[in-house]
C-alpha cells in the first residue's frame, strides 16, 4: 500500500502536466478527467493539488460555479499559498477575483482587485475595467487600462477591443500592431487591415498589406505558397477598391518568380483591362492553349449561354431557325387539339329545364310551403320547459287519458281498518320486590 501511494504521489505532477497539455490543445473533457483523478486520489503535495484545482476553475469559466467554489478552497489555503510561486499565487488570486465577479460578490471582488493592484499585478487594471464594462462604461474602462501602462498582451488586446467599441478603429489597429506574438499571422493581419479600412480608408489598408508582405518575406518561417497566396489576396483587395495599377505591379513581380501561375495571370489580365486594354490583350496571348475534345459541340455551348432575368432564372438564347421551328410546332399543336364537347346537364334540368323562379327568394316562390311544426315537441325544451321526470308525473295525474274503471277505483275512498283493542301499558314496578320506602 505504501508503494502504491508513493507511486500515485509521483504520478500526480505528470497527470497534471498531461491535463495542462490537453487543456492548451482544446481537449477540456480529457483534461478534466486527469485533474479530477488527481484531486480524488489526493496524491501529490498541496502545490500540485492547487494547480489542478485552479485549472479546473479556468475550464469552468462562468459555468458550474458551485464546483469552482469548492476547488477554490483547495487552492487558497494558507499552507498551500506558502509553497506557491509568486506567479502561481497571482494567477489563483486573479481567478478568485473573477469567480466573485461572476457570482455577484462585488465587495469581495473590489477588495481582491485592490490587493492585486497594491501587489503590482499587471492584470489588476483588467479586473477594474471588467467591472466598468459590465456597467457599459467603455470610455472609463479604456482610461483605466491606459493609466495602468501595462505591457501585458492580454491588456493590449483588451485596449484594442475597447477602442474598437468606442469607434477609434485606427488607434485599435495601431495597438494590435504592438502585439508581437500576433505579428505576420493571417488572422491578425486581416483584422488590422479591416480596422484600417474602416478608420482610414482603402489606401491605408493596402499600404499595410504591402508592409506585412515585406515583413513576411524577411522572416524565415514562410514558404513560397504563403507568399503567393498573400500576393493574390492583396491584388484582389486592390481590384475590389479600384487600385488596378498597384495590383498589376504586384502580380508582375509574382509572375517574374512563377510564370506558370494561371491565377496570377488571370488577375493581371483583369487589372490591365481596367486601365490599359491593349496591354491586357498582349498579356492574354500568354495564356496556354486549351485542348478542346472532339466530341464537344461549340455551337451548342454558345446556345447554352444564359441571360439572367429579374428573378435570377436562366433563359437560353436560341438561334432564329429554332425560334421559327418552335412557332410552327405551336401552330400544329393548336390545330390538333380537339374541340371540347358540351357538358351534359343533370337529369332534373334535362327533363323540365331550369327553374324560372330560381332567382326569386325561396320564401317568395309560388310553390313554397312553410313546414308545419308540432307544438307539443317544443314543450319541455330549454330551461323553462318540463323535464322527463315532470312529464311522467303529469301523465300519472292526468285523468283524461285513463279508462273510467281505473278512475272510479282511484276515486273510491280507501277502506278503514277494524278497531284494535287497546293494550294496557306495562307497569314499571312489575317484578320488583316490595319494601319499605326510604326517605
């Protein structure tokens, strides 16, 4: 048993490191399994358990608050804090602050954030800005982050996001340029170009794309395919915003290194066609010949060229001969159509013809007779009539419907029973012994 416990304690840091690798790669479910296993077995020292608990809090974020609170107690004991490094303690305090923010414990949140700011934590201004953003005070939050003068990349990204929210697109792009870890990456370059397009216009965005392309060429971590795709994207951007001359220049440089690139050649022809048509025809001669199969009818392909109507439908352009033949076919089909027979009338109409008084209201016609109603049927219906029980009682009391004998028998008085002898009341003192009366 001692050997097993010792093995688990030695494996605990390794399992935490495995969980951290999985967490960084996005496999949070598998990472949680490793962390929970370490906490369940209570293997390893307090520092290892604190790191595992803190990482679980990071995975939970604003979900599963009850579990996060339980894990925070493991990571914030005095015995554990004494063994943690300064960076680890700051991260745990920061997560504790965020947890109190998510659970609306604002007093605890302000107290912890003030402690972190006094300790010189670079993320302390970010906590104060978070509370201001929650109240939609974006300008105050931006001022708080800028006054902190933190060089942390997370703070920089937060400043850029707040500048974008307040409408300062150009300033937001300048801040993003200072984040070195994101430089020369397609996502960051696209974001900065979009912000410059909104803030300063297409020319500023195109100039930045050229600068980013030169920086990419100067770095070692790039391939020819990356540079080719960047040049093509820059050329498409310039063509979209009416800058064909610069797009043609970039494409000529690309074709000088890779003459077989058909996409670049097609874009070059398009760019020259916008400002120099003869040059576009000259470049078009450089296109390779197309081997057309013999079984393809070129006239049929030209016929199939469509024109989109207002609803987006394709109407096939037909030559005049086919239109004439189609008109003849329509005439022939009309002649071939049979005449419709007259429909047969119903038997009633066929015998006597239609009713001449059919347009007169039914009550005013000569043959109209109102239906007779049985008045007795109406009795007993509704809330004011008699029910079935009352009808039976009425029939029993009605003498008009019964025969005379039954009436006479019922009218005769009932015979009186003979008088019975009176019974003497039993004496209460019967059977009792006589004795003296006691007073």
